[in-house]
């Protein structure tokens, strides 16, 4: 989106070349087998490609924590693609259904943070604490917030992806249950009978999560 100030930076010619993402991922797994938690907060395209290239190495991840899917709850008031209320596709899954299916069938320990548990709002009081903190991080977040609010005509961000990161650090914030989820052609994730292939968090404690989030963000960069 052109209203974000990072856009000109991202369009610059890179000063150095970076390794292929899939090669880098597989190389790190080989070097640190059973130690890496991979947090997936976008479409699973690179994960699917890694599985295609070397599924045995991919399974040597410690776990994947994924923001994606919709089990019993769809988007609340967002202008995203919608089908039946019980089977609403979530954006990250919808963007690459084939890759998502590969991840769900990969055999890796998969922890899913779906729409059911990730629609935590960053309300005005919490935003005020961030805006007034005065660290380099919170100043950057303040600028990003105002650019986002201007460009989207929205006021209250939803911390979808942050829940996945929070879970990887403090899993008690979002208790999981074993389930078997199938990825449909339309991108929806549907519960089915059979051996569980994921641990899914269907409900999070928004108050506890926001306390955890603000504690870390406000303390970053300070003595």
C-alpha cells in the first residue's frame, strides 16, 4: 500500500543479494534439527515449496505455529471473502490453498491460531500507552498506526498475527486442543473425524494477552 512510508524503501535496489528463502529454511533445519519453531503469519507458499523440495527435512522442525484458518468463527465485520458462516476462509489459507494442504498433511507438529482466537483488538487506551512511551520501537509503531489508519479509514487494529508470536513465547495465553482440520478448495478449514493433525487454539484470553503484549513492547529498548 503506497501510503506506508516503507514502500519507497522496499522498492530500492537491494544492496546485497539474499539467499533463497526455501534453501535458507531447509539449511537451518538441517543445522538445528528438532530445535526450530517456525512462525507462519502469511500464506504458506514457502512452506509448501520446502515440503516439495525436502519433506523429510521439513518434518525435523520442532513445530510450526501458524496464524490461519477459521474453525467456528469467521471474520467479525471485516471486508474479506465470505462463504457460509461455519466455513469462512481465512486470508492466509485462501491465498495458497495447495501450500496450506501440504503443511496440514506434513506430519510436523502444527499449532494453529485461527480466527476463533486471534481477533484481539488494540483499543484506544492501549494505543495511547504505546504512543506516549517514547522509545524508538513505539515511535515507529505510532507512525505505522497513523499511516494504517489514514490509508484504511479504520481506527482499531486487530492483532491477528501477534497472537501466533505470543503463543510461541507463552503458550498458556492460548490453550490448544487436538483436532483434525481439512483445507477445502475454497480455503475454509473444516473439522473432520480422524487422527488429529493440529493443535488449535479456539479461544484466547484477550486481557492477559494485551498485558503480555504491552509489557514487552513498552519495555523494549529501555534499561
